[in-house]
C-alpha cells in the first residue's frame, strides 16, 4: 500500500507541475514583454472597459502605449475597439479582457489605420478568431504600398527603431477582414453597436462606435481630449473634421472615450477641446494666407500659449499649422480661379 501511495503522490505532483507549466505558458507573452502594466478602467455601471494611453508620442519611455482602446462585453461575446500600438500591447489588452470575461471575442473594430492603433491587431489575429472590421478606405493601408495618409512601410521601419523590442522584424500590418462604407450596425446579445464613418478627417478611414443602450461613444481620433492631435498628413481635412465633431455632438453621448486623452462624462467639453484647437490653428493660418504672410513669420507671431504646455505640442503643432496653411492656401487659389 505504501508503494502505491508513493506512486499516487508522484503522479499527483507530476500532474500539478504540468498544470502549472500549462498556465504559465498560456500567460506568457509571445511578444516582447511590456514593463509598464496596461491599466483598464470600467465605464461606471456599464459592461464596458477602456485603457488610456500616455498622451505623448510613441517612444521608449511609454513603450508605444499612447492611444486608447476598449472593449464591450455583451451576453453573446466581446467587441474590442482598437488594439493599441504594438503586438505586445495588443496581447496585454487581450489578457485584460480574459481577466474580465471568458466570452468569445467576436469583433475587433479598428477606428482607423494608423500605426498607434493597429499594430496590436496582430495579437488578436494570431490568438483569437475575432473578425477585424474597419472602414473601407483602411484597405488602402498595405505593407507594400504608400498611401497619402501614412506610408505603411516607412512607418513600420520607423517604429521598429523607436519601439524595439515591442515592434520588431516579426511585426506586421494586419488588414481588416470586412469593411463598410458609411455605416454598419452590429447587433450582439444585449447590445447594439453602430459604426459611423467620420472621415476623411484625421485620417482617410476615421470611424466611431456608439454602444447602445448605454450611450457610450468610442470616438477614435476624431476626438483627442487635452492632447494636441496630429494633423500633418495629406488626407487630413480640417473642414470635414469640424463637420464630424458636429455630428459627434449631435449623438449626445453620456460617456466618451477619445482616441487619445482622458475618457469623460463631459463629452461636450472633450469635443470642444478638439474643435477649439482646430479652429484656433485655422484662424491664425487663414489670416496669414489672406495677408500673404510667410508661414514661418505667421507661426512665430501666433500666440500658442493656450496649448504650448500640452502633450504632443512640440511634436505636432508646427506640422499641423503648416499643413493647414497649405490647405487654406490651396482653397484660396481654387476660389480665385473660380
């Protein structure tokens, strides 16, 4: 009997070691580990969670975690909105979802195809059966093509440098599985999720997701709360961006989760910040164009004190102003020709 008991004990210990090893292997990241834990918060009283990125630009200090993302738990599965800026962060988001629920991840919605929102799709593509959804112009963003909005290969090479080891030679751009043009509705369990095209504004493929009946809006980069947005690309249309902000305001969300910056119950204030910044830059550059003032002179003469100390000002503001200067200059020439 003693011999049998020893064998049983040995088998039990062996089984326990196997289980422990299995759990450890499941939890271990297949990507470079992040050292700054991904923190998630819950929308008060709702089955909706979100992470808030560092408001600066992607770099070693924040490990590429600069954008926001989130997920909605329904009675019939999970819908994720955005996947963060590295496969490592996408994996961390996936693990946070698993701490909340074991329900199947059904969809991952990409607010737009910019690197800081999509590199994390790799983790969901490789480790879930989720369907990736984006606006149809996201299909223009391919590894071997250049788009007016963001040069895919050039951006990936840049991030492999500044965000190594979290973005490396194995990091790839994951395309959407399905796309829509203007509007798409996902009815899942007890939730209705409406996807709305809002671009081209910040990018060519901007879209938002309204979660009903909760009144929670994932606004993507259309709204950037207390953080200077990036507007320096050929596909940016500040005219359409301002129109899109008007549409966001009409939705009257009870809770807004912007693409960057703090989530808030004060949606109108978050919308107003982005709108006021765009209008401030447009007004200054419009006057410069009207007066035939050189851009460098106009930029130096503009009072930027309201925004100078805000995150991403140094990285984005001058480029934004120059891009808008060119946009308004071009529109003036069109008007003159007419």
